[in-house]
């Protein structure tokens, strides 16, 4: 029999860019008793999470909560707003942008994939100027939607969504703006309404600190209007019945009650800490990580300092070093999981997650494991990144305990 | 702040026909730490649940596990095997059969809805003879699939799936057989391979005793072959990439790890008890419930004794009694949730769930609550159903503790 | 390997008079992370439970919380107040009164054991008149303490503690009054200050709904004064250092943090429901139980209706019936644990616990299991006790859900 | 309302020398349902833990498990073996040795307290030669027991118990040997039988990784014989009835069931890892810690390298630095708890716990927090202790994952 809760002595360090470690508070909330999803207690739970999740997306519009993992919410964003054969403009920022494009094709859409040549696009964010130029050229308005990834989980690059909105507006183009912030939500600043996003796609297992299994579509009035005409077949993902049932806190089909308990707790935790404090904490841990990487003499995957991700940092390996071998050694020796490089850059880098339920000392453990592992794997290390990170954290420290007590 | 774990003194009795109460063992398993879904430990978990779930469906073929609730698995069964405009023959057994038909329409299929007139069909099971007659008439083989519900959760009628298979074969018709046993699996006998089912749809929150959030498609080679030609757009639900990734115990996108922990535990529990013992226990509790209903002088919703459900029993109210008022009174006075009547028969009956993690004394509590509630609501009660149920249970008792120790 | 969380399908019914079933809310609270017992968070926890526990004892005086089970608190009450060779007047109400007397002997005290002859005392409560008479005869005040059990867990008899106080006062005797309400606290009305008790002994695993492992001494100024002169050796149980450290919410040695988390939650639950509501609920379930016992034609162990226990009911077996055989059959067939008869009356009766986290339907399950088990064991049963209990509950019902929502 | 499960983002680092962090596996086990402590399931649990705990003490003799915290087991060791006025020879190794001596006095014994002058004894272990000399001088055998602390939690010094045994034997003295290894058990090598210990005292909240609330006496035949004649009053702590009841896996009074579940799980975890692996892991983490301390240019509290504790390391502050201020700063800024200096050396040092459920990266987090905190507090730090520790760990690493899989 497999022992599912087996681990070597001490706690495993799960430092991939999601799923992120689930805090005990949330695990406990998930163990509340399953209740009648048509009863009064459920309605109260539903109304609470539906109201509070809007604060995270910074929207006044409906947010759909799906009892399904994040990939499903990608599909929902497309099938609710588009019709077979529609052209969509997507931008290649990395592996997940590529997968979303592949999905659009599978669903019968015609994605156009903008991007920089080779792996360059995987080191930079969305180029709003390229989007604007393409939209200006589309005088017939064949393009029905622009799809971008806010925080590319495969690279550690966070794009400027507001700039994309400005580009669309500057081009005077009616395309919808669909944004994936699956790994950005509740870690990186995100403003659905202010940035004029039509559909924001997100998931539970990153900044929200939940296990996978819940995903989201935040909507705009324009997106809802588009859904009335959109012809792609849909049922499970269809917004209309969900919006209707949500008015009273219910779902048209069985919602995943226990994950909603977890979501409720996660929302409480985040709103108690304060979104701005959450974002500042992520920025701080990310900067400490980058200082460590630079001290080691290694390159950060994100080549544009204005787009560094607060969620994860991609660490490029010197030529000839297999990043997956380094990861494997760290996993076996120090019981820590790091994110593997995906797609085009497989084996070339690894990803350090510093999101969600993470603090200074967790990060120091993580960086220590990386530094020891790099050395053991024979990767030349210029100086101690751990020392560099400590210097940053000690001179830019906040006081989590005092702040919490305040 | 809503207190999600608030309940009056003592345990709430959740006696709806699903979600069923989640045993502590499963809740504990769901609290194991979330792990890297691309790491070696996850692969071991994935391989285990993928192997063991086949034993529950009684199949040697692949079983797809979706990180989504049951309604999604309905959609998956249709979109993987059919093309826009295809005719599907469906049978009206109750509210859920009706919802599945509605979904087929929404997805661009042409459902034909067989059934008995009025509410008669909601008191009987699938009529295999009617299906056979219809298929014989379809000499052009326009009908691409026959869709039936095995255990109608809205009525408490369990249909004879093997008879439907025989009907299709007798008609010499090539249609696929798609079966929903969302509420039947792991409570009522079910045999995917032996009965020649092409796609079986099921969910986690009934006989498997899990919270909602996982659903299934069990496949046949014929269904897999059909999926190669099927033209309905699909991505999240597409079988091919999942089957491929499942070979090593992984998923093409983020699986819902913590619910898979729960599934693993549920499978252990069911296989330890033994499927036949599980079925016998459900039959026994169902029979005791029916004896109580008859003693009360009330009618059982299922009018065909050969199709009584082992999962739930629908209890019809006398004319003039609002079943939802009775349910509300029982909920408020005895802290017990019963299932409401849905669709066509709303207010006419209530449903007693006796599935999953249920035993003799839990059932006696349930029936006591019903009996007291009926009287308080002014429903004439002929004799004590509780006494009738005790007589049956005491004279047909097994010994759970001794059996468990064996 | 023993599977500690193994149980047959469905929930075990633990209907012994303690340990009582631990609600999930408390189990979850017990899983909060263990913290530094000298840190600021611990102090806040300590101050909270030390303040709230006084409300349960209805005292303004210090309540000592021991990280030890209830038997230890018996010892603490004696060793803190008495000196070697001291005479103590104890009253035989049952097995636990007898054990306490045995302990007094072991500690070097001279217990005098008042009581009715034979097993009569085990069917009645404390006779305050006998105590008064004995104290009047003790003109030299050789008796240093009167020790009585408030709620005899072995019989189901709840004695009148206020009457004992009046008896002592009427005799003009300076003896201390020590009372064991291990199984009475938070189930039966108890008033430490008003009743003039000097030391009240209690435990965690009954009305407080916690696992065993915490016990209590509620003190009076007179008891504290007595402790300055008392000569029995003591260290772990010594009040003085604990009282001192408790002022800031700490303990002089390592407290059992996780059970204190549980205690905190239990206190919240009880105070939310309201002590009077808790008592009324226990009285109601007890009366329903007694009506069932009478309907069966069996005798209640407690022969004095004014002293029926709200916590448990002792059910006497007809001559020739081995109560333990009946219990064993019920355990094996219905997965329910009942309390065994102890000491002098072993095999003559069994005990039904209806305390703590118990409600109407749990009680109905319990009584159903008893009724079926009695019949299976061949005990003649006059009429259905289950029906009698339902009649009482339905006509004297409160509404737990509505009350909770209020 | 105090939120007991409140913590700032990320996990609190509890690095005091006990209570040590409780692994999730143990917390989950503690949530198993409380059962009848007189029923068959409890007996199986009792027999298992009573058998397995002997392997941890390395004894074939009875081990008493008390439902009380560690201080109680100190009292039990004394009251079961000694009589009022008996002389006991104790050795001052630190704060806990001093508290034990104080307890002996309170219980009416006459402790003689050997030791080095001033605070010197608090930097060294037990001097077996001094004990031998004292026993040789006691030709009348007035000394009835020799009491020593194996692992002084207040200083981080682990004494040589076998040497004490040899000293007693060399002196030809019949005194019993009583040893406190509350913080040593299951972290440092310990051999009750081989070392000829008569009573070993231990607790749950250190190497056993449980919450506080369970404590132990491991016995020898000589100790059991002594208990027959010992005259100190005792009841709760009395061995005889417990030994008798334990034969079948039960206790004479209510045991703390849920902590026993936790103990069972802890024993499984430790025996799965292997005691020798557990000890080696502790030695390794301790050595890494000492290298860090030396790199910082600070002194280790333990002045005798042969007696360094594998459980904790005391770090002495330079003159003029208040160790508690340093600890407070680290707590507030990095959410980490370190152990405070107790008694004679209050404010002079702090203690780093590296025991129980601890691994390389947890230790690195801990040392990083110390290093940053020392600097922030203005303590001069010679060089990076973190770097020194990493060098040691990377060059002396074992592979926990590979080892676990083996």
C-alpha cells in the first residue's frame, strides 16, 4: 500500500510556482462537513465567497467560480465569448501562452500567435506595441479577441495588462481582452475593472493557496453581451445559468463544497493581511531571490527588469548543465521541489516559486537548498546568494508578527 | 463573519442522496500536503487511483478522472463521441435525465426524448423495449448514441442497463451506449464491461463518499474509436491527452491533488469492505426504509419493485401536503437534511438518502426524524415506520464489527 | 499494522457516559500548531481559557487546569488540602465514590465511608441528613473534609450538593466540602460558589466534549487557606505555583497546549449555545431515554426520581440476564458502545450516555440500537421504547437550527 | 475572540528545544475518533503502544505511560521508589536538574545537590567521578537514589549516563539510578537496560514529536522491588495498578486516547526511519549548528565537546547583550521562536532547538533567522554561520528522499 502521507523527517519544501503549499488553516476549513448544496447554510457560504472573490479581482462584475481546475477556465473564457472560426490574437510569452493557443485551435478558433523570434519571447513580456500594430492592420475587425497571459508561470515574466488595454483602445479595435492570471492572482497586483479586461481567467492553487480544483472567470458587461451571440457549444462552462443561480449563492449543478470552504478561508486570510501587504511581501521575497541568483553569477530568465514576476523566478543554467539534473539532486538531497522548465526551454532553467504562504525564513531555506544543490551538481557559483538575500531581507524587513498584531 | 463550521449541538444528519457524508478517514486523507503534480510521489498516487477505480467500474478499459464535478463528465461523454447535429436517443426517467437531454441540445446535438406520458416515467425505469422499437425503426442509423440514467437520483429508480444493451444488440444497431451512474456507482451493482457500456459517467460525492469535485468517464474501445472521428469541439474534456499522460500516472493539466488523496482513501475503504458487501448493505438499508414508508401508509415514488434504488427512496406526500414544508420542519427541528423533489414533481415528495457512509443506526436516526417530522407536519401516519424498520433490521442483521474484524 | 482509524461503514455510536464523542470543531482546534508555551501567543490562550472556565464552574475563584486526566484531579483535591492521617467523610454513591475513597486510603488519609446498605446506596444519591448527623457527632472536628460525588457516572444518580452544604452548615462543622463532578460539569447544573463548595474536581472528556487529558480543581478561599497548612506531600499537583503562573496565562511546567486549544473551542461552543440551553437539552434527552426504558418494562438504576442524571441512564437487566452480553451483542451488531456496569453491580445493568455533543436523532439511533439489541438478546421488551421516546421528543421539541440561528 | 490559528503569512518556525513542531501525520492521528477506553479497539491500541515504546527506551521492562505532562513523571519516579526523609543524590547540570531537586524537597525527600561552583556546572555534564566519591563516602548507604538529567534542556549538555552507572557500581553502592531524559529520548542515543537505569523519566513533546500531555517511567526489576517498600504516598502515579491493567492494553483510569493515537503514529514514524538514522540526523544538524555559532564568533554554552547535545545548542551572548532582546527581535521580525535562557543564566544565552521533525532546510531557515536577527540586534558577527553550516551539510549530506524510498 502506498503511504500517501509519507515524507522523510521534517517538512517537504514545495517551492514550485504552484500548486503552492496549502496553509493548515485552509486544510482545516476544507474538512468542515459537506452540506446540502441546496440548503440555507450553503447559500450563505456561496454568497460570501462570491462577494469576497470580487475584491481579489478588483471588480464589481460577476466572477464565475467553476468546480474545475484552471485549464477549464481557459476553455470557458473562449467558448462563452467566441464562435467557430473566429480569429483570436494571442501573444507567445511562454509555455502556458502556447498551450492556450493550442486549446483555441482545438476548439475550432483561428489563433494568430504574435511573438518575438526563437526563445526571446520567453524572456520578455507581452509587446503591446506589436498588438496595437496588428489590430490597426485589422480594419475589418476579423480579430474577435486578444488573449494574453499576465504572469507567465513558465518563465517568471509579468506582463503589463493595462498597456495591452491601451493598445487595443489606441487601435480603436472592438476585440475583447481575455487575460490569464492563473498564477498572478492574489500575488501580483491585478485590476480587472480598472484595466478594462473582459474576461480574466484564474485558478485556486497559486496565490489563493488552495489545492487545485477551483477556477474562475471574471467578466465584463461587454463579455456578457458577447456571450449572448457566441456560437461555440457550451454547457458546463456556460455563464448564464451560473450567474442566475449565483444571485442567491447557489450553483446550477453540484459545486465543490469543501474547496469552497477552503476558498472562504483563503479569502479571509488574504483580506486580513490586506492585498497591498500581500503584494509587497511577494515583491520583497522576489527581490531577495533575484539578488541570490545574481550573486551566484547566474542569469534570471526574465530579461526585462520591469517585468520581473513577484510569483516565481526562473534561474538559467550555464551551457552544458541539465537543469533537471540539478532539480533532481536538490529533491533527493534536500527534499525540496523546484519547478521544471517546460516546452522550448526544457532542461535550460529551473523555477523557484516564492508565492502564497511563504515568508522570509521559508525563502531562506529555499535559497539555501538551491545554493547547496548547485554546488553539489558542479554548477560554478560566484558568491553566496544566501548571504546576498539575507542582506536584502535584513535591511528591508517588515515585521510580520507586529504587523499581524496591529 | 459566517462561521462555516457552526452547527447546533450534535451532528447534522445529511440524508440527501448526495453529496453524502464524507467519512473522517477521507477528510483526513484530503489534508495530506499538496505535492508537485509532476514529481515522483504524484505519479505513484496517480497510478494507484487509476488502477483501483477500474475495479469499481468493473472495467479493464481506461477510466478518465476529471478535476471537475459530475455535470462536466456528462459533457465529456457527449463531446468526445459525437459530432454537431448528431441524433441521440435519451430516455426520460426523471429530472437528471431531463437535464442531460437539455445539455445535449445546448451542445448542438439532436436529442430524441423517449418516455412514458406525464409523471409516469418518473416512477418507472428505462423501458428497454421502447428503445429497441425505436432503434429498429432507425434503419438509416441516424441515432448515434443511446443515453440512459442508471440510478435516477431525482426519483429513486434504478434501471436495468444490461437490458438496454440487449435491446440495442437485438435491434442490430451500432449506436453507442452512454450511461449516467453518478449516484449509482459504488452503491448499486454496476458492470461497465459486462454490460457493454461505451461511456459510463460518474461522480465522487455519492457512493464514493468524497466531496464533489471529481468526475469520471469509463470508456470502451468502441467509444475511443468514436472519439477519433467525433467533431464536437473539446479541449479540457478531451480523452486522448489524458489517456496518454495517465499511462505514467500524470495528467496533461493540473489535477486536483487533494481530492485524489481522498479518492485513494475511498477506494481503500470500499475495497476493504468488499464491493459485494457494500451493495448488500445498501440493499438492506433501502429495504428497511421502504418498510418504514409502507408502515406510515405513504407511497414510494418508484412504482416498480424490480427497480427500487438501493441509494435513495422517494417518499410521496398525500395530496395537499407540501413536501418542502415537511422537509423544512424536519431540518429546523431535528437538524436533518432530506432531498427535495425536483422539476415536474417539486413539492410532491421528498427523498431519503441511505447511501455511502451509512449504517443501521444512522438509518434509524433518519427514519425517526422523518416519523416525528411527518407527525408534526400533520401528515397522517398509519403506523410506526421506525418499528417496522427495526423489525426488518433486527431479523436481517449482519454484524459490521465482526465482519470488519474478519 | 493496526489501523487506528478503522471502523465499519458509517459512524460508530459512542454512547458511554464519557469519554463522549468529540465534535469535529474541537478535533480541528486540537490540530492548531503547537507553540512556545512561554511565548506571547500562549499567554493569550492561557488567559482566555482560565477566564472562560470559571463561567462553567460558576465561580469567581481560581480554577486549576491540570495537564492530566481526571483521577489526578481527585488526588490534587486531597493532597492540597489535607495532612497525613486526616479523617475524611465520604459517601458511597457508586463505583467512583468507592474509588475515590480507596485513593484517600492510599494517600494516607482515614476515610469514613457513609452509605446505605448493600447496593441500595448505588440507586440513591448522597443522604445529606446522614452527613449532618455524623458531623454533629464529631464535636472534636476530627473530620477535615466531606467528599461527595455530584454525578455518579457508574449509576446515573445526581446528588444534591447544595443540601450537603446546608448539612455541614447546620452541623456547624468546619470541614471542607470537596465535590467530584467529573461527569456532571457542563451537562448538569453546577454552582461552585453558590453551593459553597471548597474544591470541585472535574475532567475534560464528558460535558466539555474533549478527549481525556485535562482535569480541574475549582477552589474556594477556604480551600486555598487550608492548602497553606496541609502536609500531604505534593509537587505536580501543588496549587500555589500554578495560581501564581496562571496570573499571566502561563503554567509553571509544560501545559498540554493542543488540548487547551480544544478546551478553548469547547468553551466557545458551550457559551455560544448558553449553559441553560445545554442543561435543558440534557434534561430533555434524559427524559426521553427514561420513557424508553419504562416502555421496555425495565427498571432505571436510579431509584429516586429527584436525582435522575441528565448525563446518563442506568438500565437494569431482569434477573438472569448478563448485561455485558447484551452490550457485546449491540456492539457487534450495531457498532454502538454502551457503558458497562462497574464494581458491585457488574453485569446487572448497562449505562446509556446522552451527554455532550448529542441531539435528538443521535439519541433515537441509540435507543433504536438498544431496543433491537435487547430483543436479539432475548430480553423481554414490553413495548417500543423508541416510540415512547419519539412521542416525548416530538411533543417537547425545541428547534436547534432556529435557536442556533437566533 | 482570539483567533488561535492565526499566524502571519507562512509557517511559524518553532525552534525551541521542545515542544517541538508536531508533524501533520501525528496531528491527523490525534483526530481519530475517541473510543470506549474499555472496549476491544482500545485494548489493541494500548498493547501496540506499550510494546513499541519499549523499543525507544531500549528496554524489556515495563514502561509506564502517564496521561500527564513530563513534570508528573519526575514525581512518579520519586514517589514510587522512595520514602519520606530519604536522601537522594542529585547533580546540578542546569535549570531542570535544579527543578527536580526542588521537587524532591517538596515531596519530603532530602536531596543532596552535587555540582561545580557558580555557573560552571551549567556548561558541563554530570561528573561521574564526583558521584562515585560521594557514594564511597556513604558507607551507611543513607543515599537511596542517584538522580541525573541525561540531556539538560536548559543548556544543551548531554551527560554520560553509562558512566554514572559505572560510578555507582564502582562504589559498590545500592542506590537506585533515576534518569531524566525528557528532552533526550528519541533524539539522543539512550539505553535503559544496557546502562542499568532503574527509572527513566521522559515526555512526549520533544523527540517523540507529540504535543505535551504524555509522560513516561521506564522501570527496572530493582525499581519495581523498591516500589513495594517505598512509603511516599501515591495513587495517580502508582505503578502497580497500571502495570496490572497494562497487561491487557488498558489503564486503571481514563487514558488520554487521542494522544495515544498520536504516540502510536510517532512510534511508527520513528521506527520506520530507524532509531540509528534518527540519531545520526540529530547529530548532523547539531554539528551544522555549532559550526554556524563558531563562525559567528559566539560561544557554545556547552563547554565540553564530548557532551554536545544533539537536541539543542545554547548560544552565549557577548557581555552586555540581552539574549531575550535578540530573541524578541527574531520573533517579531522573522516569526521564529527560540528558547529562552532559564534560571541562573537568564538573559545570557538563547537556545536553538534542532530536534524532532527537523531537516536540513528547516535548520538553514533557522540559522538564517538567527544570523539576520543577531545583526539587526547589533551583535557583532564574525562571519556567516549560514555559509559555514551549508558547507558542512553539503559535504556531509545524506539523501533523505532516497533513503526513505529504500
